[in-house]
């Protein structure tokens, strides 16, 4: 059974070869990498085309017509191209642990055995590293004080999302549920989690499956929750307001029935929960 791995690249030359090395090292070998480059100006495409010549059955490059879409819409295009029963998202700067595909596939099949007619999504924890893949923290969830059980409440998921795209596997039913991705979606993986949480089934694996690299060019990284985190939230009040407004817009795009007042109720609860820390 082939697994489609979706990868959007942008100026990825610094880390792309290490990512590919980690894919080649997977215990589950029957995968295909579908790639869309989002307008790189470095040697990313040279590296990818070289790999495609070496392993043509493993690589499918989508023509982008030099149009830059950003990650959300780029992954939407990749999803549209996938034909596999199971699909994974991939970031250009991470390193997959060797049993990532195998463990995710086993977990999603377990979900399907319990409820075979539903869209399914699985995700995992991550090991946070520096740019040289030296560990910073063994758990992204604990480091960022994110509760993976937030998947059981659409409101909590819209506020405090534990589902990081590069750890995700979905089935084909989930793909049809996720597409199209609306403009109101903050990111493709967050939207996918919300859609499947609402109408499908989600499970998670506590064991990390990936080395999650933190560096200056990260689009979205990991924030340690502590005293400095709360200072940033206080002094970045306007940014916080915008983030909450964007999350609410995404929730309403999911379904008009969702309430802003109820969202704020959950927001306050999560904030107090995060605040139970040693200062």
C-alpha cells in the first residue's frame, strides 16, 4: 500500500537533503513524495530534480508556474494531486524518526477498524531541536503546554491546537472532507484537524515521531510557556487580539453555529491552565 507524502518547499537547500535521508531510512518503504516548490530562489529544485533522476518512482514534482501561494494553499494543491489511501504532510526542515510512517499507519488502521466509515487523522508528539538537530526538549506538547486531548473539543482545538502538520497522517475520506481549504483557515493542518474532529475520528501517538527543527526561518515554531511567554502576550496584546479574531473566523468558516462567547469561555479556561507554572 503506497503512502503519499506531501511536501511544499521554499528556499529549502539548507535542510532538504537531511529530510530526504530520513525518508529513505523509514522502516515502511512503500511511499511516494509529491512536491510543490513555492518559488525557491536557491538550489532546492536542483537538489530535488537530482533525486528524482536517481529514484523516479519515489518523486513527483508538480509544476507551479512560478506562482507563490504560501504554505496553506500550496498544501491544498498537493492534496488535490494525491490519489493514495493514506496521506502525510511533510515540512522541508525536519527529520523523521525511522518508524514514523509505520507507527502512524498502524494507528490510523486501528481507528478505522473501530469506525470504518469515517474520516480519520492521527498525529504524534515531536522532539524539539536546534538547527543542528540537537534536542532542546523531548516533548513539544509539554514544552508548549498543549494538551493533545484538545482534539475532543472543537473549541479547544481552535484555541490550543496540538496537531502539527508534519506529524499527521489522514485517510482518503479525510482528504475529501478537508478540501477545499477556505481563506479563513489559519493553516492547512489546523483546518484538517478541525474538520476531522467535527465529523470524523482523531487519534494520537504519545511517542514523538520527528525531530522538529527550530531556526530563524521557521514559519511556525515552538514557544516555551513560562514567564517570558506571558510577558510577550501582555506586551503583544494587539497581536493576541488578532490571533483570537483569526481563530474565531476559522471556527465560523467551519460552521456558523459556533459561538464567540463560548470560544472565549474555553480560551479563559486554557489560559488559566497554562498559567499553572513556576515563575
